[in-house]
C-alpha cells in the first residue's frame, strides 16, 4: 500500500481508521492515523494510532495488553478513510467491552466464537462440548439428521423450517470447527464461485 497516495491533507494529516472484527465483521472502534501510524501498522501488523489528545503515536494494547492484530487493510474510494480488519486480543474498548459501540448484532461468526468457547467447557454442562467430545462421526451424523429435518420441514410446510435450519447451521458450524475450518474459509470458496 502506498501511503503517500492517501488524501492526508483532507484531515490535516490524520485519517479516520475504522477497526472491524475480521471474523464477525462487527465495528470495534474508530481511531485516527497519521502516515507514520499507518506505516507502523503495516510493518508490525499491530494497529497503531495517532493520539490527538496526547499528540503522539500509540499502539493499541501497549498498556492494556488488548492488542489488535491486523488481517487486512482497505482504503475507501476517496482515499481518506482507512478500514482495518483485525483480531482483537481481549476487549477493544478502554471500558472493558468487546466493542466501543456496545453489543453488536448476533451473527454466524459470533456463533462460531460461542462454539469455540464452549468446546473447552464441561461436557456435562455444555451440549457443544459433549458433541465435540463424541467426535467427528457423531457431529457429521447430526448434520445429516438436521439437513433431513430441514428438507422435510420445507416440503411439508409444517412451519418449523427456521428452527430446523437453525439446528442445521449450528451443527454445520460445529463440524467446521471440529475439522479445523470456519465460516470465513467457506465464504472464500463461495467468493471464488462467481458464476453461481
């Protein structure tokens, strides 16, 4: 990325940097970067901002330990706004919450995070943990069962298609987790099938 081509003059040497969760696509925070902060972000793969109140660079997480690991950076069409997709290591907000914008909408990516968190829970108290403990064959059997129930619901028009589809999607995400994959990898495959 050629940082010199950005429209630094528009914001008096600073550009807004929107930080987005790479997995869930939730907006985590907004900061500002000058050219040096962006160059450091690019070279270190850790988000660095320019603090307008302290008039200096600050790398997110240096004091709190809650860093932002860069996965992708995009620039808007006017070349005056930066979008950073990152993975947060701990809460993003200085007040201790996941996002500076409060709780975000539910998403399949959030469900993936819940599945990951539950995978290490006590199998006696967590269906997800007990399913993962049973192994790949059992998880695959549940995906097959839920796919059948979803199809039957659609054909019979019994009014349960949303519930059955939710069961199917949950079990499919568990199967992906068990296989060491995730929804983002599936999305990449779909993106490559532009002819669909």
